[in-house]
């Protein structure tokens, strides 16, 4: 399936055609890491940090015997795709709710004043959500807010909506706007 994306950077329109392998074409196959020629792997194969030159394995879902089945994408490539998706799909919330019918996006909240230990519920309306959909990846980050420490408490899927509950785990109340990001 081919997807056409269009982004605007400083007045320059950048168009990208996205499909299977669009970020992985020509990338190296994933093989065991080596250190001075000796196979090496982090404990249980888990990396705790991926630097700008680190490679993240990506399965291309090709049938057996067709190469490459697993390739590596750089952290920059993954971040660039996420950035492009977020800046192209934005909206602003009103009273803890917003609508964005895309696979990912960036929502600026209204000014929040959530007290210490209190929760903030947000309803994201999206035509791609169903009650049985997997939960989207979500995060809430500070924009003008300088207080509190917000964390995701729960995500409940509904028909066309996801109700996301955040808790202020900080020592002061929230005092400004935040950015909610999501990806299906």
C-alpha cells in the first residue's frame, strides 16, 4: 500500500511516497553485534539507549526465503517519520476533548490546572478507533506548563473515541498547556 505524505518546512513543500520498505530500502540486514570481531549482545538483547547512529531492527514481513526479512532503521529515520506525522496532523483541544481523524497527531491542550495527585481525562475522537482497537501510543508533554509531573494512567477504547487519563504525580499543580501526541 502506498501512502503519499506532504510536509511544509519553512515554505518548502516536501512530498514523500511511503510504502512497504520506504525507510528500509538499501539498509543493512540485522546481524549479531560484534566487538573486536567477537559476537556481543547486551543482556537479553535489550538496548537501553539508541544513539543517532544506532540501528533498530525492523521486520519487513516478507515471506520466508525473500530477502531482506529483517533490516535496520536508524534512530534518525524513525524520529524523522514521527516528526513529519506529528507536525502534519495538529489540533487544539477544548474542555479535555479534540478530534483528529489521522493515524497519529499532535494536540495542544487547553491551559491545565490539575492538582497534585489529581487526574486529567482527555477524550480523543478518531474515526479509526473501535472498541476493540489496540490502544494508541500516547504521551503528554509540557508546552507552556512548568508545574507538576504528568503520567499516563489509562487508555480506554470506545467506538470512535479513546479516553486517556493522566495523573499529576508531581509536587505542584499543572499551570499551562501541554502537548498530547498519539499514534495508532
